[in-house]
C-alpha cells in the first residue's frame, strides 16, 4: 500500500493509495474552498476531479456572456476576497481567473482525469474506499478516514424525454453546450426552460438576431437584479435579519410589481409560494432579470406554453399551436450525480442531496461530509467548507494524539 498526501507522487502502476487525510471529490469552487481551509490547518488531503481542470462546469459548460448573478462579496471563497478592481458582477472569465488564483495561492493541486466509479464505507476497517478510473484505463483505490462530497448540485445535465425530439431533424443542444448566439443568427430557436439560463440564452439569441421562443411550462419568479441601486439578494438578506421569511417574500414581490409591472400578461405566471420560500423548500432559484424581460415586452422573445411534441422541423405546443423552427436549446438544468457513485443511503437521498435540511446538511456519519448542496450558492458552500475543515482538523489532531499515546505505551511496555 502507498502512503500519499497532497505533495507526494506515486507510480503509474499503483492500485491502492492510503490518504493521510480526507479525500475530496470535485475540484469546483466547493472542493477548492474545503482544500484551502484544510491547508490553513496543515491537514493533508487529495482532491479527485474527473475533468482536466478546476471548475470544469464554469470553464467548459457555460455560455460566454455569463456573469455572476449576485454581487461579488456573496460569491467569494474563504480567506481570499475578489480583487478590488473586479466589477460588482464579475464575468465568467474573471471568476475562472479568480478560482485559478485561489488554487495557486493555497497550492491546491487536484488529481485530474480521475473519475470516481464508486465510494463506500468499509465498516470492518472503518475506512472509506474510493475507486477511480482514468482515461487510459488505470484504476486506483484511495483509502481514507474522511470523505468530502463536493461534486455539487449541478454535476450532470438534465435532458427531458420529449415526444418526437429525435425526429425533429434540426440541431438540438443542451445549454451546457451553448456558447454564443452567433451561429444562430436569422434562425428560429426554441429555448426549453425559463430559468436564469433559459432567459439569458434567449436574450443572447435575440442580441445575435435570432428569433427565440421561450418555453415557459410552469410558473416562475422573475425579480429585478437590483432595487434602488442595491442587489435584491443583499436587500433580502438584510431584511431577513429582522423580519420573518414570509414577510420578506411579500415585500420583495410588492417592490418587484412596482418595478417590473404585471409580467403574467406576457405568459410568465408567478408561483403561489414566495421566491425565498420556494428556493429554500424546492431549490428553485428565481430569475434575476438582466434584460430579457424588455425583449419579452417588445415581443422579440416569444413566450410560449409547454411542448406537446416535436416533429420534422416543427414543434406543437400544448395549446395546439405549431411553430416552424430550426434549432432547440434545452435549458433544462442540472442534477446531482452523487447517487451514481456514492454507495450510501443514510445521509444522501435519492435525488443526490443531503436528507438533513440546512444548516445541518454538511455532516454525516463515519467521516462523511457534503459541501455545495445548500441551495444557497457560493456563500452557503463557503460557510460549510469552513465548518468541514474545522471538524476534520479536530478529528485529525485527536487521531494523531491517540497514535502518539499508543506508541508511548508500547515503548513503556
């Protein structure tokens, strides 16, 4: 067996690796945050990442115009603020540069191209076994006392099964493969999904002279990104310190109505549950408008109801209307991939999220932890990363003390 910490190397023939510290699965912002907090405490660790870079979702599966939806102070990772010259809402490139600088500052070096096949707890040995496979077929089993699940809420794309989609004939892509509306210029495009991605893709298509139709099958909260020059998120967090959630929701909706007006006449129905309560209970993020609503009002973005079926070059809506279209963009979101590789059912539920609600969703049993599953964005992930690192540090130091006492006892005997 090979002993391994975050500075060691092992030969390509290794099959079993002992990790003198936790294994962190995922090198996105959540995994990096835990790694940085552990570094500060001098705790060795290994980060396993299936891609060939950090933050692969941001680097490879996001559109070019993407910016952070929340002010930068709510999105920075522990112990390292954004550069002062960054704008209030950093761009995709700026955020990636920040994450690269973060990894460099804390000397975090993930094991790239290591796709976790399964992780399970060995009750006899009281250790976690994490098996990975690399593109060249090499399999490695990591053995550790602590396992941190940092693959996040958006690990895998969700592709709905819509009747006739395979017979459509035109281009069909998921939003994770959409980069720019440039190649769609002059085309009629159906965007399936009216969340933040669907709204922004539709806006981008419109700005590139495409003709988008936005499918709004269910209700959605559309809020202004800022109210009175202040981030609506920041305003909500401020009110939450003094007022109950239901009242904050009520105030936000009243302010939104004054600023955006009645959006239901454009086909955007509001949920009966308030935006914050809906986010907390069902994980549905409200749309923060950055220009799409103006295009909807001017009919440059056509809002349509749910889809009944596709056929060659056309889509039939649930209201019987048929549209001739050229392309389809599925802005149908993402899901957790935890159930596919983590052989555990007590802490995580079938949907890949911890069963315990926030703020108790970061720690399970037998050295199992979760970060990035709070449905509270990067601020929630950062808070959990700090707690996880503190908890592991305590356990790690206690383990060292026990080993020292056992060694001293043996010397005496």
